[in-house]
């Protein structure tokens, strides 16, 4: 076999039409072998003799796409110094663009012996582990263009590739649970009718099913256990894992873009699937453990701010390069439109504490590719000081956990929530205004993959996670949920009516709030997980979306109506915070927003401070929008009155007398359909409207 020197850049395996260049960074190794794997189980070893700045490299003519390979790293195995090189372990390329197979768990994939953790394990892992794959980078994107939907037009739909598609009756069996299923016209039609502009996919980077879960007969369904930051997860491919997963993912992105839907990836750069000191040796650990992982003062052990066993070393230039190269690859080669960063506070831990000025944010800020896509932080981790909602740099948006908590508390009847609810409804200026951000920095959500579904939020007071095999100890215990009078399934018609009304309240509130709304997949159908609020290991019908036979339900139609109401009215998706006063140049003497008690009087400080206050009216002035249109034109819109009655009793609301003479009811969550059929009732200034307990009504006045 011919072996040429090759190049140190780019890292990974790069096919050029005649052969493949291989390059891998390791400062810890004495010697590195590239192993080309054959289908008969044999392998051909090629030593990477060339080294530039600790990057070992070689070019091998004739190596074509589909070739499986791995690395064997020869060097010190000395956990006391943080070094875990072991040439008996076939290692994944950290830059692999595709990964084949899965881990067959056993002692072979560990660097130590189960009975003697201090002793090096020289069992060969090759027959038991995953392998990297050389891919063909060429793909016909046609006239694909990123939709580049602005945040104020964005509606995000969080979904799981398998969970969304596995049970759809309109999908062929072979496409269910796959990227091809995601791109099927039946799925895309549902998203477009719903009004979704972006699908946020739960992890699609190659991940590993944990040893513990496999032994229990379970799987890591959510996928927050990454081992390949460049490779699409191979189990979601419908027709092969020797590079086919790359083509299939690209095809799905192209199809979604054709429908005007952006693709946002939920990415996990805070840790890897190799776990702690007792975890397997699959890639980074055996290539250069101290360069990739944050170790404790005793280098045998790993710092863990993620609850998963390890954390990547965010002050290592090689880790930062890996992450930035990965992000750029997914934008430039895979055409994705943004990222949601799991446990993003860990990315800010350059040393110990969370640091807004850490190197990672500097790199993102100056990067001409990554800085231009949607960047969404999950602004917390499990480490000390990890709750960082409102503290990310101006380029970023954030999952607003405070929005979720406050809206849940309001509708379940918690006291002293009205004032904070007002802030969350109007874009959380207390969190985002001081650093120059705008309401669109707030990704608003009531439910997501982690926690109760919308149906379960109104059906369970307690979590029911027994199926996870941890005696119901896992998952959040404080869910801010309310079962409406019965725990779980019930035939009580009053309870069922209240639950349906509460679901409409949550959806309506989400779509009436300033910021960017995010819907969790299946909530539009009242999807249930039977009270399981931590279904991370439930790769089965408990988690998969059970598509109804008819896609014409009251809740689905109401959700569609609320999404489109928001999309049609710029006053419901403003780009700047409200001023709370008349806006100069708008020729309107009324304030851009006003707050009223149910009796029609303007809210006083005493009203806001009242512990039991749970009802108010909000006036949104469509004639006082301060931000101009894209060509500098003035934006005008209809005006709205939002009436919230979160109390347990019916209340009379007086229509304010000075803010419009004639109004029309356009939303009424007390009705089973939520939206009045045809033209809603007309209401005049000074009229009284009775809102049933726990309901909201929206009145509209033409501009």
C-alpha cells in the first residue's frame, strides 16, 4: 500500500476523488496507527509518521468513500497523570464525518479490568466498537438557500427525528424513525399548516447508548450522549451507515428548506459519551485525555458540571477548535440554520466559574459563519452558579426558564405571580434589556422534551417515572403542574373540560407573548407520556408521537389559529420592548401598552403587589409600534385587549372606555374550539364581559 506524507489540515478524513488524507491531533501519543478495516474483520495498519504541531497525518491513495477506519494510539497509560493511551483500543476519529455500527458493551471497550480498575486492559476493542467512515463530501444541493427567517417571524417546533416520524400512518414503514421520514411530504405539510418556521431537532450528532441502560433493556432515546460531533447519528438513516446517513440528512435539510422551514440542531458540546474514570475508551480519552477533558487536581478523575461524568476542557485550544470546526461544518456542508446548545453554561466555564467573557464566546462572536446563524443557549448546567438565564452575550438567545415557570405558576393559581407574569408576557426586559438585547432574545416555552408534555402538565401533580428503572427518583420533582382535580387518567367530564381549557390557556399565552415561541412536538395533539417527566430512556411508544387518525382536532385547530394570529400581527411579535408611554411620531396619544384591572381601572402598585391578584387586562396599541419596517416604513397593526382570568372564579371584565369604541372577540379559551366560529361577538367600550374561571379572551380592534 502506498502512503504519502499528506497534510496536517484539515483534521479528520478528507476524500479528494483519488484518495483520502487522514489527520489527527494528539500530544499524548508516542505513535499513532491508522487502521483500515475490512468486512472480513481484518485490518490494515498504516503508521502516521508525519507530525506537525502534534497533528499526525498521511495521505493514502485509493481509499474511497465507505472505507471504515479507526486509530490505535501508542503511548503512556498512566491515569495518575491523566494519561490513558492504550493501543488495544480502536478509537473513533474525533473529526469523523460518519460513524458505522454501535458499541457492543463488554470489558473489551474499557481501558481497565472490571475486577481491578487500577490495571490496564489489553483486550482488543475493535470487534466491539464503532468505526469511523470516509465519506463522499459531494452533494447536489440544487438551488438550496437558507430561509434566514428573522427571529420576530420565527415559530420553533422542538422535535425528535424518531419520535416525530415513528408512528405517522402516512409514512412507509421503512422511512419511519429516519431523516427521510422527517423530509416526507406528510410531515412537512403538518409543519407548514401549523405555521412552524423552524424545526429544532433533538441531538442528531452520533451518540452512544449507555452501558447501564442497555443492561436494563433500555436505550438513550434523547441522544444527549455524543461521541461524534461531525457525524449524523447512524440509527436515523433508512438505507445504510457507510456515509448514507450524511446524504440522507442533507436531503432532509434540502426538503425542509424548500418548504421554508429552518433546521436548528440541539448540540451537546459540554461532554462526551466516555463518562468518568470508569467509563469506556472510545475516542478522546485514548487519543489525548488531558487535552480534551477537564480533570480534577487528582488527574485520575474528571470534573463534572453536566451530571454525565465528564466535561470538555473549554480552555484547551484543541477543544475550542473542535467545537468551532464542527459548528462551521454543520452550517457550510450540512446547511443547518442554527444551534441550541445543551447545558450551555458549561461552555462558559473556562476555569471554574461561569464566565461571560470565556474564549468560546469570543470565538463565536468573531466567526464569520457561526455568528450569522441562530444561536440558542440552554442557560444552565448542574455546576455551582450554573443557572445563568439572562446572562449570555448579546449575540445569543436563551431558553427562558423563568418564562416557563412563571406562566405555569399563573395558570395553576400560585400567589404573587402577576407582576412577574407581566414581564414575561412582554419579553422579559428585566433579563435582556440591560445588555442591549431585545424581546427576541427570549425563547419562550411552556413545555419541552425535558419534563411533562402539555397534556401531562395539566393531568399530573407528581412525576411517574417508574418505567425508567430508578424507583421514580430521577426527573424533576417540582414541576409547577396541576392535575385539575384528578391524578392521571379520568372519566370526570368537569376535570377533562378544565384540562382542555388549561391547555388552550398555555398555547394562547405562548403565542400572545413577546419573544420567540417554541412548541414541543405533539403538544398540538395533547401527546402524553403517562406522567413520565424524564423519558430520556424510553425509545418506545411512551415517547413516540401517537399521530391521531384524524388531524382535525379542536386543540390542533386552536394551536394553528393562535400561531397564525401571531404571524399575522406585528404588535404580537415586536422587535423592541414596549415603552409604556405614547410613542413619538406615531400620531397616537395612547400608550403603546397599558394595564388594567378587571374593573377597567389602570393597574396601581398596590394592584401589582396584591398576593392574590390573578386577573388583568392588557392593551396592545397597534398604532404605536416604534420599530420601522425593513425599508424604514412605519408599521401599523390592529390593537388588542388581552383579558386574563387565572383565578378559580368567574370574573366580570370591563372593556376600557378610552382605548377604542368597538371590539371583536377573536379568542375565547372557555370555548371548546377556543376561537369563535365566523365573526366573533362585537363588544363596545364600557361593556362587561364575564370570563369563566381560568380562561382568557382576546379582543381585536381594526387599525
